[in-house]
C-alpha cells in the first residue's frame, strides 16, 4: 500500500496553529473557546491533545478539519490556509486532505451498509474508479485486521471493530491528516488499546499524520507526544522516547515540558501555582542556566538575584545555592541543565 508521505517529507510541519483565537457569541455572551493557541505537528507524527472538558479540544478539531473558522490567528493544514480558504477549496480539503474519526460509531458508519460498503462511500463520493475502490477497501480492512468483517453491518460488529471500520472510512481517500475526537471514549481499556494499536498501524504503515483529542490522560502512553490544552491554549507537552543504557537495555522515558510561545508566554502548571500561592504577579530571576519564579508578595522582601546581590554587599550570604536564607525560598525553577525540561522543585 502506498504511504501518504515520502521520507523526505516526514518532519516538515503539516499542521500549524499560530495564536489561534475562536470566540463564540451566544445570547450576547462571548465565550473564548481558543485564546491564542499555538500548535505545530510534523508530517508523520502521532500526537494527542489532552485537556479537561471545556478546554477547547473539539473547537480545535473543528478548526483543523475545516468545519469552523478561527476568529483570529493563523491555521494551516497541509499547505491550506484554514482562515482564507473559500467554500470550494474547503469542500475538497474536507474530502481529500483530512480524515475524521468520531467517538460514536453512529457518526462514522451508515448502519444499513456493510463494513466494506461503508469504506467505499467516501471514495465513491470523490469519484474514484470502481477498480481502485475495491482494492483500497480490501487493503484497508486487511491492514486494520478486519478482513473477516467485510460483509458485516455495524450492528454485527463489536465496539472496537466498529471504531476500526470507522478508521478505515476516515483513511479511504488517502488523507494526509487524520483527526480523531475521543476515538476510544466509549470503549473499555482493552478495546481502547486495540483501537489505538490500529491508529498506530495507520500512522506507521500509511504515513498519515494523526492528531487525537481526548480528556484521557492515560493516552500519553499510546503516542509519541502529548500536548496539554488548558483554557483554550496549549500549556504543556510530554515527549516519549526509548533510551538504551550501556548494557543494551531499553527503557521508555517520558519528560514533561511547559510550552513557551513566540511572545515568551508560559503557562505554569496549576499545582505549582497553587503550591506557592502564585497569583497576579511573580518575580523572575535570571540565573546563568535557568529562570527562577518567585511569589510576588508585597515588595517588602527582596527576592531576586539582583536584589540579593545588593544585599550581599552588606551580609555574608553565599550565592551558591541560589537561595537567601531569610526568604524561606519556596520558589520553583525550571532547569535547563542536568534534567532538561523536567519541572524540579528546589528544596
Ligand atoms: N457553538 C458554541 N457556542 C457557544 N459556546 C461554545 C460553542 N462551542 C463551544 N463552546 C464553548 O467553548 C468552550 C470550549 O468548548 P469545546 O467543546 O471545544 O471543549 P472540549 O474541550 O472539547 O470539551 P468536551 O471534552 O466537554 O467536549 C466551552 O466553554 C464551550 O461551552
């Protein structure tokens, strides 16, 4: 089966959101669903966007699938400008460039058609020749472990099989990007793992770039990169990679990063801000290899390195620890050396 991307194309940004804003107005009240969201997904990546209910996940997917238009900002998918795109281009984009997998099987499949007939529908709508349609249908059903289900209707399939047929439908027209909205939300853990395995197969074998949105934190175990979304903007990332030690043993390592946008904005994790009662304003301290963030307080207690340096002219305090003895120093620092990316607490 042909892959969607060549090796040379892998790695270039395929999905790009730059400061995307989406404001809904209902009954005179404005709801800011996306507030300056940045996201970049490279060709060939499999990324999960994870966030609580109301964080803006579905709004993001609707924008990326061309169903909705951002209020402000820039969004591009596979070279298509999602803000400027006109009706005709939008239709072709939705038919050929992106595939969509919904949470409910009833949104992915027509109940009166067999699995094979369902997979054929998007290709027939796109006007593909009959001989191509038959080959693609059996290739996809075979790849996703559904060959024996070809002639069954959705009601005769398990929940996991229905989602995998839905995946085959989404992939039918060789989309460059697969967008999945809570694709395993209705399934038990084992069946959800099977569906994720099928999504990974599609990503690896067909080269399709995948963006999955979910509220399920556990999904980060299934993907290479997890992007956290909070209050309509991306806030953190977890990267997973395999490390091999000197004895040749491999271990899966995951590291959490905060996302820094182009304007230098950073969202601190909620548990950090709660732990230190950080609010309204904080003091920043530039060190040689990291930045310290300190509660703002009332300005009466000197906190920053510069302020401490001024103090040390009068006292014998050492700067080695980065702490002044009198502050209690419960500030967090994000190290850039030693443990890159890890949020570490200084005791
Ligand atoms: N058409 C709309 N009109 C008004 N407000 C909307 C509309 N669509 C979404 N919102 C609001 O925008 C915010 C983000 O909604 P969205 O559906 O994107 O969140 P979500 O993370 O997908 O949530 P869930 O996991 O519950 O589906 C919410 O406050 C929601 O109420």
